């Protein structure tokens, strides 16, 4: 399991357990099945568990399971104030006290104002004394970190973000929602302020797995990576260093194991040297430079090892019959006109070439090319 830090330095598993979709048994939750799933996640390193007051039976199930296994102090519980039910100061204490009772704990590690959609909702809470109440609970240790979950537009998100010194926030975000709700702009604004950002609906409630167009499924399958739709969606999020925790509503041991494996293997793009996605809009280069190939190898030098990146470069760029080196670039700028990431390609190609082809590698590649591509009469 990989971990990222919140603003206080707490290490949180990049995969969080969304506790809204436990399997039902009769009128309640199948507690034994839920226990197997939660403990499978715990044993794999998951330490962040998200529930809410209005998830039927969820808080009570989480509290019972963690008490049974005596691991309350080894994990982080996130739950939410039902702000839409709050009419006065007394209601704050009543609902919070009920949540602590359900969870069988004396504190909540990450507490959220649930389902804010505009500034008016936050102003209503301020009018009933939420600011003093939060300060009181944080001073007593009953709440360790304060945040909000959000479902409105970007403008309102940014206003709420700026109105209080939050510790974290939770937003809906996935590869179809880059400009919806808080969106990428909200994600980056929150991260810039130092907030931990928790992601909900990373797969749109399963729609990015079960309702993908056939063409999208085929493209994923043809990639050769062996990743299913769920893994593509989760890795897309893990590749963004602004994301702290990705919540997944897992309701089978198999799903837990698969998602934990992905969270253990995924590499954050914060280590990469250039934000190239391999879209190939920059191609073809009029001089034959393999722009995405060079950038891929350069990034591999820093996400894996220098030798791995250079070895990949030799095989995929250095020893192709038609030369594709960055040194062939004539700085025409055609590639940059089409790059959706606005990468300064000409500048980055020069940096990549210096990194990938130090003198000893240049000599070795030149010798290998001379041998491999010599004319028949020379053989």
C-alpha cells in the first residue's frame, strides 16, 4: 500500500474504504461479510474509512467491526455532519453525539460538513454557531481534522474553500468529471492551500466499469497493460499528486484485493519529469523525432530507475532503423501547437536527450546502430 501525507503529516493510504455500499442482510447490513471485507483492506494497509450519518447502518457496522478487532487506534474514521438537518446549535451536539455512540469511539479523525452544494449552506451553518462548535471540538480532541464534502459548481467550491481554514475536502472527481462540480480547478486550488483531497465517485458508482462504450473497452484491452476499466480509472487518479485518498465502495473480498493491489503498484506522476500522457497529438514530427517515446523513457528514469529508462530508450528509440533522436529537432514548434498539456516540448526534448544519452550511451548506441544497420556488402 502506498501512502500520502495530509497537512499535519499524517500518512493516509491512497486507497480509502467507502462504507456506503455494504451488502444487506434482511433489514440490516451483513456484518460478518462486511467484517471480512474491512479486515482484508486493513491487513493490506488501508487506514482510511469513510462513512456518514445517513448511510443506513454504516456507522454502527464500522464501529462494531473495529471494536471487535481492537484496531480503532490504528485506523482513521471519517464521517459527516448531516448539515441539511441542522437548525440550531443544540442539533450539532445531538447528531455528533449519536455518531460517536454508533462508532463506539470518543473522537472522529476526519469530520466533514456533508453534501455542501453552495455557499448558502455553509452560511446557514455559520449562523447556528458552527465555527465556535468546530473550535470547541478540535480543542477537546473530539474532532482531529475538519473538512467538507462537495457537490456544487466550481465557483461555489472555491468560495467555501477560501472562507475557512479547512484541513481537507472531499470531491467527486474522475476522468469524466474534470470540469464538473469542483473539477480539476477545485482539486488544484485545494492542494495549493495544503489541504488533503479525498476523492469520491472515482468510477461514477460503477458506471465507468459497467457502462463504458465498447470502443473504450477495446482500447483499454488493446493497450497491452492488462488493466480492466476499474484499474484504469483508479490509476488515472493515483497519477495526480494533488489527490490524497481515493475512496472506493468495495463490497466483496475480491474487489478489495484487486483495488489494494492497484494502490500498491500505482506510481504517482509527481516523480515524472514531464507531464506527457502519450496522446500523440504532437506527432508526426516532420524530422522523425519520437516525442512521446522519448518522454516515456525519460519519465521511466525517475519513476523506476535511470538504467531502466535508458535501456527502454535504447530499445524503442535508439535502435530503430529510422533515427528518432531529440537531436534531430529543428525547433519548428509544430508539436507545441497541438499539445493539450501545453508542454514546452522543444525545451524538454533537449533536457531529456542530455539525461537519456550521456556520452558513453551516445557512443554505445552509435556503435550498435553501425553494426545492426550496416549494408549487406559490409557483412
